[in-house]
């Protein structure tokens, strides 16, 4: 449905990679990431450089870990003009594809950051599954869809998950961060953190120190910072049988192609699947599970080749390169808390998922998306520090629900039951109804709901109005109040059934924070989050 009468009222792991020089930024590989759009960019803050050995650096936010979580957080802070330093103890970005599914809600996040088009060009639709049968596993069996496919709608323009390996996804994020003036300090390991009432002091392995007003730990499931803080990680084993994951390249004459996600189940030692990864010819992700709970996966190049040859129709000689390999046992776990004073946990440091359903990476980057605007409001707009408490209050229940869902999907697959992924994995239905920052309702929406997209008469979209680090007040068939400044942009719009009649204040992360039939209570809400500006 098209909107009418639009009026804008306000101004608009086993890596096989060489080393780099310690403590220095590394130029990312060439990517198709586009420069940030004007509407998505505020006063960008340059990256905080690491000091010389033995010296100290100061910054507003120290981010530990340059995975998808840390990179997303650094991008969002950079476009808000918040000085930040992103450090990574490895000498380069993680080279493998632990995750490979970008869910529709994450694509909406990337749309806001100006990265959706680059991601869509780099990725592809998920292929259909293909069984390989017969004595030697070379006969083609049935095809089926593991992921239920949906059609895009005006309200949900990104309907299906995008297949994009984590390594390639991180390259896109890194290139975008560089375009905003940010960077990553590699070979910079945080060995100790001490906090006081005013900030956090982090010590690095080489003797340098960093003083920050806040620290965000995105340093993975084995987070050293979480352990140092004594924050428990409660959870359970999802499956006692070990798994091996690897990225590998095969020759042109290998039986596998990029048209299917290839499955072998004939070996008594366990099954194996090869999923084509976009970005390079003949690149596949291997996932193999062992029948023996006591098995120890061999992640060496030779070990990966032997496993593939034993369980699939691809020979060891047809593997030209093993890019990385890792072993793990599927586990679900959730940190007891996400905040300790001025230190926050995000991503895998806060929650660990089964790979089933492709939820871990997506939940992680959305942690960063939720936290970034709140840090900016406190650091640049004078919002109370208690606003940062809402990060855990909103994101931890989401992680708990997603963990339950991914665990159920994993165990369903083990039992051989129908494990097709439906709408629940797309994360479009997740929201913050009843949360600490959700006030009121109007029309078809309640505060905490995801803000739907829609077409505008000029050919644009509602997402075009939302894109950027600002708040957006959408007035549907309702008079809009006058607001000063550029933090809240106001648009008067005609009737649209996805919203209904009323006023809807959309947060920078795309959720309705406040809703009402008129402006009563809006000023108080804006003041509570540091966004009150009146003429």
C-alpha cells in the first residue's frame, strides 16, 4: 500500500594466514562496500590510535574483539561521532565462516548502516539441500528446502536469509568502518582491566594502556573479560557429539557444485555437509558431526582431507586448500548479566548458540546495534547512565528466547524430524514490548514493535526516512508537534494500515519507542533518553 501526503517537518580455529606487524591497522581486502550515504552519516569520529609502546591512550569506548559484534558497534559509534578504539588480539580478521546466514532483521540493520546493497551483492540466496546416496555416495538423491522461503512485502522488504560467510561479512564491515574513519588495532591483546567511578583502564600485553569511559567486550564465547569479571555463563550441552567445521576450496572436477547444499549420511562415523560459500569459486563450508561422543576431531589439513574423502564423494586430492578448521561441541549458554559497572558484554561473550537456525551472528550484531545508540545518547547528549541498563533489560530476554529456539531446532534435527526453518529464524518478529523503553500504543502498533517499511508517493520508502543515527517521529494521519534540532526528524504521512493512525517515535535501531494518538507524554519520553529538544 502506498502512503499519501508526505510532509517532512524537520531538517534532514585454525587459521592458515600470515602474520602482520603487531599493534597496527591492516588494510582490508577489496570489497564491494559502498561509501556511507549522506543520510546515514553524522559527525564521524576518527579512530582512536594506539599509543607508542609504554604509553597510554584515551577514548570514549574501548571495544575488545573485531568480530561482527565489535565491527558493527564501531561502525555505529563512528557515524555518531563517538570516539572509539577497536582492538583485536589476533593479527587479522578471523578468516573462517563459523556463521554464514544473515537474517532479514540483520539485513534491515545493514540497510540503516548503508551496507545492505553491498551485502546483497556479496551474498546469495540459500541453495536447496541435496542428498547424496548409493554405496559410494555419488548418486544424486532428493532435493528439499531447509529454509522456508517467503516473498518480500512492502512491510518486510528483506524476506529471506542471505548466504554470506562470516569472513566475507567481516570484510564488508571492516571496509565500511574504514570509510567512516575508523580502524582496527590488531595484535593488541587486553590482559587486564580495572574500572572506577569514571572509567576503565585496560592493560595490553605489550605494556600499553587504554583509558576509556566504557568498555565493550565482544571477545567471543571464551571471553577473557567475562571471566575476569567473574560473570557466570549458565548453559547446557545441546549435543554431546563433537563437530568439525572448516572452509575449503575444491577443484573444478569435484562432484559438488554451487547449486546445492550437499548432504551425506551414509558413514557410520557420522554425517557431513558441504555448503557453497559466495565470494570465491569452489569455496565450501564443511560441517561434519561424529557419532562417537569421545572422538577428537583432527583439524589439520590432512585430517580434514581424510574426513572429506571418507564421508563424501569428494576426494582428498580434490581439496586444493583448507582455509581454516575448528572443532566444537554444540552448547547453549547465557551470561548471568550483561553489565558490570562500565563494562558490557556483547555477542558470543554474552550468549553461545547452536549453529542451528543461523541465530548467533545475527543476535550478536543486534546487541551492538542496541547498545551503540544508547552509548551515544549518554556520551554526547547527556542522557542518564541508567539508559545503559536497558541494554541488558532488552537484549538478554531476546537472547534467552533465541537460545531456546536454536536448541530446539538442533535437537529436532538429531531426531530426524522435520527441521525446516520457518519465519521464527528471520527475527522480524522480535521486539521489546513491555520493556523499559517501550511506552504507549496507537493504531496497529504497540511500543516495542519493529517499525514496518512502506512505499512513499515519491517512490521512496519509510526505511529511507529512518536511515541514519537519528530518531524519527512518524505522524500518520495525525498532526505532528514541532520539535527543534536534528536529533528527532518529523514526517507527516497519510494513512497506512501497517501503522494505523497516530504518532510513532522510532528509535535509531528501528523499533517504536513511544506511540500515542496525540503528543501527550512525548516530551517526557524524549527527556528520559536525552533526546528532548524544543523550539
